[in-house]
């Protein structure tokens, strides 16, 4: 996408980001809606807007319209196809007049106010009927860094119980704890939400700004219809940032689902701004620097240090990990054996008429047969095959003297029963061998070509397919080849060896085919296995024009995880501070202390000063 936009000079760049899902999945400005920018429908990506879980998205830095927005991967694929149409028919004006030259690269219409960050508050104090006043950081969801702060004040006006509790049947909400009781189900809660004292947003980055609160952020995802309450837009060139304020009263009915959200959920306050080109350039540079931190290079000041290419990850990969496309050469030998008078199975001769002719098996009518397949590879343990899973034969055809192919009614492939004993050998010279035998009864095909004598200079072609299980593959590896046979009478004598002396014919015991097996790593959805997939070395046409630009890697997932934990930790700290501020200290008697003895106190302090376990990062789930 980036090389196409640069080739056509569209002043836009794309990179990966994480869409949070829920109310922050694809946030759009309500001021744009009021201004009539959504006259032709909501421009937000419907897939991101309806997502409830975090997902990978594409961040669009629209430098032509000075905007930032996100696309889902599905929409990105649609836009890429439209971009390719422009480049395919760029030299054919009769076709390009039917395509819009700007529509594939931008949102139409582009938003005036872009989402730049949010402040997160915990709703736990509100569920306990507590008013709160806290200073909350504003986090940018593109860089996972704090770009400012604001003061959020929630003041409860009244709590009116439901009518069924006003008839004297109100259960007691008083507990032994001095913290006020929780809100009853069905109660009407009225409170004021105030956001002011906004700091940190620079007029060098933004020309105008506003904030907004969604009703679903307070009531939870059970809300049937969304409602957004924006603040007045502030011109940051003529007004002070302290004038950016929001105040509104909310009256809600606390149902069971709403109460669950109040006790466990968080409410984001969204900030939107009209961004300047310098801010977009800073975001693009931040992505480049973030990826350089993920792949550190050796210091140039230390010439003895171990130099490492920038494209290599510092983590060492196991030799057994299946991370790149592998290609293996496999030789398949096919042999047909018939029952002899002494009870053993002997190979039937194969008549080859030249160096390029694989040959035709000379079969006899009415005899039991076995098909022996031998696979050989020079990859050894790198292609760790296990066994033959299935062998099938069918698709009977006739090849006449003029080289024409005649189909028959027997096209179905019949599965042959495999003998239990299969030979798997990995030799010290690096080669591997896999041999299996299958029972074949030609009468199951119900084909007249296999039941009657084959005319001179004609052959019967059979399709043989088989599947083998490989330890590193999720599905069996499929093979297919054609075998040529000639049916003769039961008492027909074997071909004379004199025919090989006066002609180009050869008498062989088996035929072979060379296969090139290409194994591709599957796309994984497990976050633990994302690092195993490496497509950074795959060439994309025009990538040399992008310079030092690199797509975001696993670091974008790490940044999102760090952002979520930091936001929730900061919100929880403020909520606990509010709850503890209304809890009076309890007097503690010295006799009740377990460590009133000096020796016990010294031992406890000594244990606190000791360190146990790993001294690195410890994650608690």
C-alpha cells in the first residue's frame, strides 16, 4: 500500500496498530456528525465499530487532509485492490476514467477531528455511591504514551430506590464496613460528570480540540442505542487549553447488567483534535524508532562487539521450529508385483521405449497383485515423514497408437488396503527412505480396459495418488503420478532380452517420478507463536522506494498490552484512593499485634529484605 501511495504521490502512509474493540474500536467525533460530515452515512469502519475484542487494524496517516483514522484488515484488502486497479490501468485513460484516483487511499469524506487519546476512569466508586475527584492521564493509543492529563469529577446528586423497595420491603444495605452501601437493582441514579483542567495538549500539534463521552461507556455494552455527548470545540490558537471543559448530568436506571458494569468496568473520555502535519510526522517517526528498538544493532564505538543484522531478531529460534517455506526433492519409485507359482510376489517387467519413456508394466490376467511405493529424499531428518496414510488408484484411460487419450467410465479412485509393515529409514548420509506395500485388485474398477487383452502399441494409464504423514505438517502431504500398464494373457511369456540388443527398448523392474515438495508454515492466531512467522524478507514490488520505513511487528502487540495494564492500574489507584478516603482509620491495640515481640519483628524485617526467585519481570495474572 505504501509503495503505491508514494508512487502516485498521495501523501498518505499506512502501518499496523491495535484496535481496542468496544467503544474505542473505531471512535469518531460527534462534532463531525453535527457538522454534517456523515451526510452519506457513517464513515467509520463497520467491522472495527462492531468488534468487542482487540484486533489488528491499519493506522492511516492522512497527510493530505491532516487526519488519523483506522481501517480493518478486510477493508484494507478492498482498498489495496482498488489501488492496484489504478496502477494496472494507469497508461490506459479509457479505463482509468472509471476509477476515482483518491477514493482508495483516504476515507471519504475525511474526518476533521481525529481521535488522539483517551482518559480512563474506574466506575467502582460510582457503584458504591461515592463521589470522586481525580486527575487522570490522557494516553495516546498509537504510541502508548501519556500526552496530557485532565481532572474528572463525578458528583452523585441522588439515588432513588425502585418503587418495589419503597413499600417497606427495602433490604438493608448497611454493612459492617464504613463504606456506603451499593446501589440496588432498579434504582434511579443521578450524577454530574465534569471534565476540566486539561493539560499537555500542545497548539504546535493540534489546531482545535474537543472531548466527548459515550453513554455506553457508563451503562456498558447492554445499551441498545448509542448516544454521544461532545464538549464545545476549542480553537487552540486563540483560546487557552484550560477553557476545554465538559459538564453534564446523567440520569440512569441501574439494572443488573448496568450494576455489573459499574462494579467492574471503566469509562473512557475520548479526546479529538484537528491535527497538524508536524504531529503526523512525529507519529511516523515514532513507528520507525520503535521498530529500531525492537532490533538493536551493534554499537559502532566498539569494533570488537558482535555485529548483528538489523533484520534479525535477538531471540534465538530453535532449529526444529517450522518458520519459513521449505522445499524438498523426493523421488518416488513404483513397482507392481504379481503372485508366482511358488507363492511369492515377483516384480513384473517394465518395457521402456526410450530415455524419456517411464515405461509400461506388463500385467497378466487373473493374478493377485501388490503395488510397492518407495520414497527417497536427500533431506533426511529435515523431512521427518512417518508413514503412508492412504494409497488410491483409478482414473483408467486408454492411450492409442497416435498418442490420443480416451477416457473410460471408471474415473473414481479406489483406496487400496495397506500392509501394516512400513519401512522408515534415515541413513547417516542424510537421506531418508519410506517404503509401503498395498494390495490391488484390478477387478474393483469394473473397467473393460483392465479386463481384456491390450492391443499392440497401446497402453492403459492409471492415476496413483498417495498421502504421507510428516511430523512437522498439520495435514498429510499429497502425491500423484500416472502409471502405464499393458494387459496380457495369463500364460504369456516374459519379454526376451534380445529385444534390448537391437533396439532402444529397455526392460526395467520399476518406474520413477521426481517430485518437488514445498512446505509452507501455517498462519497462527496464537499470540505466543506470532514470533515464529517471519515474512519480513519477502520482497514487495516498490519497497526500495520506502527507505527506512518498516511495518510494525510484534512490538505493536506489546505496546498495546502495556498500555492497557498502565491505564487500568492508574484508574484502579484513583478508585482505591477514593474508597479509602471515606474509610476512617480503625484504632489498633498493641496487644493484638502479632509482632509485639522484638525478636519476631526483627525476623519479619529480615524476611522482607530478602529476595527470592527470579529478579526479572514477574507478571501476575
